[in-house]
C-alpha cells in the first residue's frame, strides 16, 4: 500500500492544469491565426501554460 504524498498531488494538479492550458492555447491560437489577430486570451493562456508547466516540472525534478 503506497502512501499518497501531498507533493505528488500538487505536482500532478499543476501538470494537468498546464496541459489543459496548452490545449486551450492551441485552440485559441488556431482561431487567431485564421483571423490574423492575437487576442489577450491567447496571450494569457500562454502565460498560464508556461507557469503551471514550469512549476509541475520543477516539483517533479526536485522530488526525485
């Protein structure tokens, strides 16, 4: 029986949120490229994607 660590849960949540932001970012980017404009939502989701993925990866590296 494995003990669930609080850092594992936080790391996985950060990575899942980062992947969801990446999916939303790619959809928004495709729509923006068709319209030849970049909206603030695309920029904000790219920031959130980078932040959450970096936190998740940093927690993954430091945990080993």
